[in-house]
C-alpha cells in the first residue's frame, strides 16, 4: 500500500509537471504545438547576483564520448548542442563559460563539440571562455581551442596534443593453449587490426595504412589548434588584454607531451592564468558587461521526469562486475578506434 501510494504521488507530480511545461510551450509558440527533439533542459541558477544578465556555464567533465552514459538517452554531444542552443536563444545570456575537466576521449565526439562551439560563436556572436580545471588534456584541449579566451590554473594538466589507437595481440597466448583461428576473407586487408594473427603475418603495408590514419587525424588536431588560437587572437586584438599567441615553435610541444598551465601560458596555448572566478570576470568583459558588473551564473541542466525514472527499470540487469579502485576512472578503449587521450588514460 505504501509503495503504491508513493508511486501514485510521483506519477501525479510528473503529470502536473509535464502538463505545466506543455502549457508553457503552447503559450510561447502562439498555440501551435511544437514537438522539440533533444534533451529537455531546465535553467538552474548557480550563482544568483540579482542581475538581469546571465552567463551560461557548460560542463565538459570526464571522458568525451558519443555513448549514452546516463538514463536520459542522450550523449554528451547532444547535451552540449542543446545547451548552446538555449544560450543562443536567450538574449540575457551574454557569454558562455566552458568548464573543462577532462582527459579527452573519442576523436569524433571531440570534433563534433569543437564544431558546435565554433558555429555558436560565429552565429550567436557571443564569446566562449574556456575555464580549465585539474585536467584539460588532449581532447579536453581540443574542445577548448576554439574558445575566444582560455583560462588555466598554473597547475592544470593540459596539452597532450596527439592521437592514439590501442589494441592487443593475443596470438602467442592462443598458441600456448592450442587455439587456432580460422579466417575466411574477401581481401588481403579485410582482417586489419585483428588480434589473433601472428606478428610476422601482418603485412608492412597495413602498418603504413594505420599510421596514415593516425597522421591524418593528428594533422587535423594541429590545424584545429592553430585555427582556434589565430581566430581568438584576431577577435581579441581590439581588447585591452589581447591574449596570447602561439609560440613560433609551438608544434615542438604538440608531440603528445603534457604541459602545466604555466608552460601552456608561456607557449601561447592559453591566454590567462587563473581560476574559475577569473574566467567569470573575463566572460563579463568579452560579453560587454564590464569586469565589475553583476551577472547571474546559470546552467541548463537535463530535466528528468518519472518516465525516465521508470525506463531505467525496463533495462536488462547487467551482470555483476568486479572493479578495482585505482583512484581514477580510466576509459574502456575500443579496439580500432582513435582517441584524443592524455597518456595516463591511453592504456
């Protein structure tokens, strides 16, 4: 009886909440029913300064991936896209802070977020300030590079500009236990990156093709950095603080090595050394509000209702998994997939 009563109350609350959102959408759309796609976002005030103007904060935290990592059915790229759209549509939002604390992640997901940030600044005419936390390396720096201004702490770990593809070859173990693969293929390279071949069976051309993919993606990474920093410098030329430009020999430091925030500042990878509050001040300045003006800090967070909660019970129960806590959550790398990842996370 108690459980049934609780579920009934939750269902009633969810129904009334959804009815309220539906009515609000009808009013704002002039009575026309608009069926929106993408994550449902709710504006949350992070810091209330009793101001009309707003600065939106978007979090890039953890591994950058296109996989769905929660019960909402949307991945990080979907959420960032929806958050940027809300930031563009809200005239009171004068700037965006991209709060990055990430070792990087998938190549494609990082590039999609990079494109979203670039298009937002071009179309919305609103600046984005990257605020780097403990870690903004590899893909974390990739998504920061198009921002008009980058703020890092002196002790931030950043850089790690490079690409990695990881895999295992366990043919030696198979031979020890007497296990042999049987492969039928239509072409010489149809079993590329297969882990059950002897090393002397892998043709040298295969190594060249895989390395070409890595080199091509790496060249894209360097171009993104160069274009982002160059565009930011052009935008900031008219400001009192013009930011930093890339060191002439910056590509020497784009060999996968990690950099401290201080080193990144010296080489022109970031514009300013400071913390999140310094990023807020910079966002106010670039947003035309002035460093000492008031603005509310907001976030557009995903909104979940009872339907999302109930869908979680419909998922099949995963088998129990034993985990060893090493103090950091390392990503599960997919064999044959390229990543922008800091070296400590790439194995």
